[in-house]
C-alpha cells in the first residue's frame, strides 16, 4: 500500500511519516524538491539521522547542488522505487505536489533535454515560438524570462487525461492559518539559531551558479545579502513571508489537484492525530 502524507511546510509531515513507518514496518520516500539535494540541510528542514529512528529513507540527500534535478527525473526515480518496494508499506512524504502527481499519475513528458537560453532571438521571435507551442499562450510578448521558461517546460499530459496509476491513499495534515504562520515564523528563527546563515554562505561559495540555491526558499533570499544589496533583517523577514505564501499556495494546489482526506493536527497531543490517521488507513486498506 502507498500512503502519501501531504500538506503545507511546517505542519508535521515528517513526524507523522516516521510514526506510520514504525507502525507498518514501512519505507519512506521523500517528495520535497529541496530535500533531494545534498548539503541543503537546515534550510530545507531535512530529516536528521537521529530523527529517522532507523527507518529507511529514499529520494533524499542524493543530488549535488551543482546538478539540476527535474520533475522528469523524480518521476523516473520514484517509479523505480515503487516497483522495487511494491511488497512493502510505502509512505511518500512532502509538500511538492507536482512531483507527487507526476510520479503517481499518468504524466507523460517529452524526452529530457538541456534548457535552451535562446540567445540571439528577439522577444518577438520568442513569442512566435511560444505561439507555435500553444496558440493560446497567455504570456506578454516582451516578458522574455517567462517566455524562455515556457519554451523549456516539459510537455505534460492534459489534466483531464490524468489517471492514478497506483493504489495510493492521500492524507493531508492541516492547522489553522494563524497557527501555521506562527509555526513557520518560529521555524525560521530556529533555523537561524542552528546555523542557516553559515550553511547558505558555505553553499554559495562552493556553488555560486547552483540553480537550487537561486530558487529554493530559505536559500535564495540570502543572495542579495551576500552581494551587499539587502540587510540580514530583511532577508529573515523575506524568508518568513515567502514561506507563508508558499504554504498558502500548497493548500490551494492540493485542494484543487488531489482527493485528500485532511486531518487537523493536535500539536498538544500528537498521538491523537496519529490514531485518527491510523484508523483511516486501516479502514481503507485493500
């Protein structure tokens, strides 16, 4: 059986996944696009070795920050592991919804290719290419950055054609928005106490062109600070704000894209939430 633990950042997915794996002698597959990368530990809230409690974890901490890892790669790697562990209880945990949907549904991608820079082409020429790809392309003809991103994007199956390929149960963890935002803010403060600034500084010195460092929340906000374009105080506030906005987008995405059973987390008595989730899983076991 496959159980997917989803929800916004900071809600308690990692803790739940460990408890379920202990209960069902399961294995855990990561579905967080930042935790895939090596050395991005504090800012990604990557599960520590002692937190794993001996539970096997896969698709985590295995890609160099100097490399690019796409949803295409994740789909391939996840499906290989699903086949390998098809006789085990599998828990997939993380908040990167597109990775999860690409892995479990019948997404089809074009053959993987390196991203094109389209140097030498004018904005108008890029727009013509975009219209050839999609005659209803909504991007402004002079938004060069978005046009290039659109042209490099892998083609996916149409939404109405997507079907779930596996026997998977989707469980979402949630809490009141004000409480979640408070958790996120406190989490960022804790990351800083644990050495987030030093982690990002060392990574930026080693991998200044790393795509993930320039895109992941908790990392990208520091780059203007290193360039003396931003204060540390503003960087911290930007991380908190971006994390809150991301959590809001996660709720929207999961509610619109998947059939999820949501559970309100009882942080004072987490065992009660675990018991509710276990009851739901046992009722739906096939």
